[in-house]
C-alpha cells in the first residue's frame, strides 16, 4: 500500500515592521515540496527597504500579505528577527532560486523568467541552462515593461501553462507596480518568486 504524499506544512510567521515573514531553515526544500504537489506559490524576498515601503504603499503591503511565502532576503531583516529571538539565516532570493532550479532540472517542469534589465534575463537563463543540463526555460521577459504590456505576459503565461509550466521568476520589476505583480501572482501559473 502506497502512502499519499503530504503537502508541505504551513510555516510559522513573525512580522518585520508589520510585514509577515515566514520562518524556516530550508525555503528551497519547502518550495520543492509545493512544486511536487502542484501548488502555486507567490514568494516575496523581503528586505528592509521593502518592509518600510509596505507600510507606506497599501497595494505593496497587500501584495506581500497575500504571498504564500515571504523569505528574509536582506541582512537587516535577519538582524531584526535575531533581535526578536529567531535564529534565521539570510535567504537571498537568487540563491533560493538557483537551489530550486538545480533540483528540478530534468524533471519535466518548465520555468519562465521575468524581470531584470534588458539582456540580463537572457544571460541568466543561458548560464543556468549550461550549469544545469535538463533545465527547461521556456520563455523570458525583461522587467522594463509598462503596465499596458502586462496583458501580453498574461497571455504568455496561459500558453506556458499548457506546457508543464511551473514557475515565474520575477526580479526587480518595480516599474510595473505591485498591483501588476499581484495580478501576475494570482494567475496561478505556478511559483512566482521576486523582489519588486
């Protein structure tokens, strides 16, 4: 008799300047479990600047509040948590991303990269595909898009869903606004991780 795999446990939460942050020792492993179970996940990589901004910009705060996972990306966030008694290590989004992509290369799961300056996304994808044979990156788009271009990304995401699409990597796309990141995350394309 085979047992049914159990979905990843809910993580404990604390707050940094009123912004929720999840406490865990292996964020990449927790995300791998979510991917394995086909669970869409919006991930925020929290730093001190974003924590302060979330208190001033309502939409940004709401977007972070709705994320299924918020990880301590900045050293200031980690220090704040240590002062509150939590022994949490810094988890830079780029490192969590790479660990997750490495572990899923060759599994038939596809990724779409979104964000960064023109050319940077292409370079990152090429480097990662060379470093991790079997990594399937089915599309990429730099982050310098206007809010008007967001529907085109939605269409692209829909076509990606038909191709085993599981993740969106969102990095530094401040120009499109938190409301568009929130809308992108709610499309439930898979896993969205980013700093905006």
